[in-house]
C-alpha cells in the first residue's frame, strides 16, 4: 500500500488548524493591528499561540506535524480562539489523536446490523428510507427509498459489496443524480463536509482514502469543495427534488444512529408539504405494483 495516498495527505491536524487560522481575522477577536500591512488572510501563528496561551515555537511545531500529542487543554484553547463549533471541535480532537503517519488498512466488509434492518422493515414502504455505511455506501433500502433517490439503479445492488451504490460517487459522478436535486450544491457541500469528519474518525480506512482521492481527481466540484475545508455532521436537512416520475418534491431527511452500529446511519425521508406527500404515495403504490409477483399461470382459472 506504499504508493496509495493516505488520509493524512488530505486531512491532518496541521492543515485543519491552518485553514481555521486563515478564517479568523484579528478584528473578530478584538486584536489590534495598528494598521500594519498583513501577508496572511487571518491570524498569524504567533498571534494564535499568544491568544491560546502556548509558545509560538510549540504551536508552529504542532501545525507542522512535529508534535506527537497535544493536551486537551491546548486543543480547547485553540478551539476557543479559532471559534470552532461543536462538530469542528470533535474533528480537531479526532485529528489530534491520530498517529503522525498512520498506515492504511483494508476495512472489514460492512454489514448492516439486524436491528437496523428490522427497523427499516418496520417503517413499511410508505416511508422511504435507506441504510448508509461509514463511507456513504448504500447497505440497504426499502423500495420507496430506492425509487425516491435512485430509481435508475438496480434495487438489488446493495446486496452485493462490489455493486453497492456510493452516494458520494452518485452525487459527483452520476449526471442523473445531479439532475435529481434542485439544491444539489447545498447537499453536495454537506456530503463533502461529512466525509471530512469521517476521515478524522477513520484515518486508516483505505477505501475511504481511495474514495476521496478518486472524487478529487474526477470531479472539479468535489476538489473545490474539499479544498474549502468545511467539516459538518449530516443529521437533518431538506432535499428539493425534480423527480423524473413524480416531479417537484420537497423532502426532509433525518438520520437515526444506532448504538450497536454507530458507523451506520438509517436515513428516513418525510414530505414537507401536501404535494410532496402525494408524490411519495404515488411512488409507494408504483413500487408495490412493480414488486408484486407475477401470477402463476397454473393458478389462473381457464374459462
């Protein structure tokens, strides 16, 4: 695996700190600059170090990856000065816990927990839902969930590891998926920000590194959004769709996390207005009809 890019190559404590340092202006934190010309867009290293109560030399080594560990106190002080939100703080601590040069390893095959599948089945077809793995692979879906977000893909694809649809790949590499979302740009940024959070949690995941590398090479949009450095969780939001079967719909997605499989997410979709509710009912009835078994010719009464 020596020739493969690691997640440290695309996301490290140093790069994250620098990206956040560039965003904080001296005026935002009440730091007087006396009108002096500045060569950096945000805080200088020594300014951040002073405000966080550490030496400039220590902070410089920390940003350059030359410090093995950083204390909770130092990380919290940096987070305070950099005005990080809760998810960014989690990401900062995840990155700080990484070894300096973690190698990649092949992750175990992802299998949805039986309890998650039971919950998915209990939702019935009237409520579209899908089960997502840590990298955004579709591990399972019900028929209405499939019809809502990926009706052009084989319904049985999630049952085989090699064929599982990847939501990040669909978003950035599949034109039909891109055409589906009227607020594609907003949702795409959420997907990229969540992948960054995941990269901090799983720095040795070879398939995650390959996914990020592939999308960076094949999608200019992904590369631009990744370079922006956003990090966010993906728990609730709105999808505005232009569905090829039922037309314009507005859907809320909500993510349910399971204690038995915290890497996996059950994503449930609910309508935002009566017209969207009607659209989901049409998809439900259509898929029930499509999935109904063909009648046995021997059982058909001959007149």
